[in-house]
C-alpha cells in the first residue's frame, strides 16, 4: 500500500526593528527578508498536525 504523509513543523524568525508602537514594529517586519538559517534552526515537529492517508490507487 502507498501512503501520503504530511509532516508539519512550527518555526519562527526574530526581527529587531525601531518603531513607535507594537503595530508599527509588526508591520515593518512584513517587509523584511526571512533569515532562512534561523527559520530552519528553530523547526520543531508538530506531531498533532501530521496527516497520513492511503493513496487513491489503493482503493
């Protein structure tokens, strides 16, 4: 049998910005590039979200 398995992960990237409010700080980070190395280093398994389904060809 074949199965399709989706593994989910959580992660985050940290930004430090100058701003006059939390909202302004948050909005500024939307324009910044992601640090992909930090993103990968912070990955954690999110087992509760994983999915396993039989492939269609098995039916």
